[in-house]
C-alpha cells in the first residue's frame, strides 16, 4: 500500500512546499490535518475554538482514512459538522509506521482533489 520510499518522500516534500507557497509557511502534519478539516467542513477559515480545532483534525483523520475504507461518513449534524464511524480497525503500527500511513493517506486525499 505504501509507495516506494523515495517517491513517497518526494511527494510529501512537494505537498508541503505547495502548501507553503499557498499559506506562507511550511505546515507540519497537524497543520495539514487542520487544513483538511477546514476543507471538509466547508465553511472557510474562521476563528475556531481549541475544541473545534481538535474536532477539525479528527474529521481530517477520519476523512483521509476513509479513502482506504477504515472510516465512512455517518452523517452531517445540524450545524454542518461531518461525523464518521469506524468500519474496520486501522492495523496496529509503531509511531513511525503510523506517521507514514497517515502521510500516505493525506497524499492520496490531495491527489483526489486535483
């Protein structure tokens, strides 16, 4: 599932560079998840509470893992926030493997936007 390491790292570097060009600073993994969450909420950028920022990152994580069938959209609540349900467990992995798996799914998410 995870691509050859050199190409994967190249794609990740290119994504971060493109986001830096768009937003003015190079985002880390959490910032990218936050941006995906904002995209999925569909309201644009506004002042979010700390709890809402955490919720946005959770939405992003569920969304990107839905690409491999680990989550699916359950419903959108009355305030427009998407809610996901777990469909199958994400395979156990150490932190380094978890990080790479999440980054791979983020790359897939952005590939689908093109």
